[in-house]
């Protein structure tokens, strides 16, 4: 298992990692590089990669528990069962064509949104707060359903990702049908 | 946090001169060109390039574009290595002030986030390139640090099944 925290600093991820006491590598991705490479638009997102470095199950919201199932509607059980079957027996849910059919590939506006986010983050770290804010806002306009941008930018901008700003965002996400990726059947 | 210098208003293009910068007679409608260093970040890698700023258009010196990105203007078009993108019909792409950065980005299919007033731009990776990589089903390699700052590359785990999980404190 490889976990990657899309957080603005290792210190933001540390409480989670220390609570988990993992035996696997726990990485931090402050620049959202992984999000860009894999087309990640929300967390949690799980991807299965086989021994040859091939994607064998594409981006999917994979929860460890059902703690927030009423918010996101995705039960944890089926994926965990499938994951165990793969690890223990090598059972794969789809062939390559099946994986491709279930991939969510990035669109041009989403990549532009990522560039705007990266510019915003760069400016913010150099104290250009007002300029950074313009680009965070622009990124969110370009990819309104990319929560790595809209919610992920909140801690940087001094907004509470669990509070008021998120409440409005969650309603918007809910009304859009709680989109994540191409739905993978369970 | 105290600002180190005042931030320009959003509609400013940068330092403006009351007079044109050349001594030759100019039309009253000529735009003053500000020349300055641009921080151009190429997919996370920063470069300082020479640029000209006028009317929201940012032009980069061709030699800087070549040094930083490997793209060069030739008679065949905009070329890098064996690959050339035709530039017929792109008369405004190159002037004496340099190569139009936004047009260059569009031609090489890369998203450009530009803040002329802040003299900073970020050139990302286009959807076409990302989508092609993902559709190949080859998991894109990456190197990221753990909490102790030690780098880990995905490719170092070849030979094992990987469940890659992205999460966040938010």
C-alpha cells in the first residue's frame, strides 16, 4: 500500500499517519503532482497497480469504512472484498478493455485549472496573497467539481475545509450528482 | 503577512511609461512595451526568461524559449527534436519583441496560467498528453517524499501489487 496525502505540508498529514502507524510508505504531495498525473479530482481515490506497473483498476473513491456513507453514498465493503481477492488470489475485476472503459480521462479545462492552482500556490508561498487568491478562484471556476482544487485550496487560503466554505461546496457537489469518476460497479 | 511591495491593481499590465520606449516617431496608438524577467514554471521547474509585456500579451525571447524548453522556430515551424508544428497562419506568433507565450502554449497543447502583473507564468501539461499516458494503462511514475523527507519512487516498487491511495487532511 502506498498512501499519498494531497496536503500543503507534511505537518497537515502527520496526525493521520501517526494515528495509522503504517507499515507502508506514507507520502506527501504538496504540489498535487499525483493529482495531475492520475487525474485525481477528490479524496479518497484508490488505484490498483500490478507487479508490472500496469493500472488494473482505475480511479475510484475507495473508503476504508462507512463513516461518511450518507454524505458520499459509497459503501466500503465491496471494494475491500475485491482488494483482498486481488491481493490473495490475483483476481482482477476487469480486463484491460474493462479498465479503459472505466477510466476518467482529464479534459483541457481541468488541466488549465491545475496550472492555475499551481500558479496560485507559487504566488501564495511568495507572499503575493491577493494575486494568489485570483488564481485559486480562477482554478475553481475552470474545474468546479475538482475538490482537490476547490476544497484542497481552502487550508492554504485560511478557509475551513470542514466549515462554512465547505457546506456551500458540498451542496453544489451534491446537486451535481456527487460526481467522482466513471462509476465502477460494486 | 507584511507585503514586500504593493500589489498592482488587477488591470495593470505592469510598469507603464508615458512615452514610447523607442526614439523613432510612433503613432499615438503605439503601446509602450515593458521588458522584464518572467518566472516561467515548466510543470514545476522554474526558469527565469527575458520577456516583453504589452497590452496583456507576453512575449518571450526565442533563445530563452529554446534554452528552457527546447523549442525553436525554424522555417518548417516550431520544432523540438524531430517534431515540428507548422506555424503557417501564425503571423503574430513572432515579432521583434519575441514569441507570444500564450500562442506558443496553445500550439504545443499545454495549459498556460499567466499573471503578467506578477511576472509569473505556469505552463502545465495538456489533457491530451495526460489522457494518452493513462489510456496506455502504464501507471505514471512519480517520486514523492515521506514525512521524513525521504523520496520514494513508484517504480521502485515494481514487482509488487500496489494499492495507491490518495487522501488529505481536508
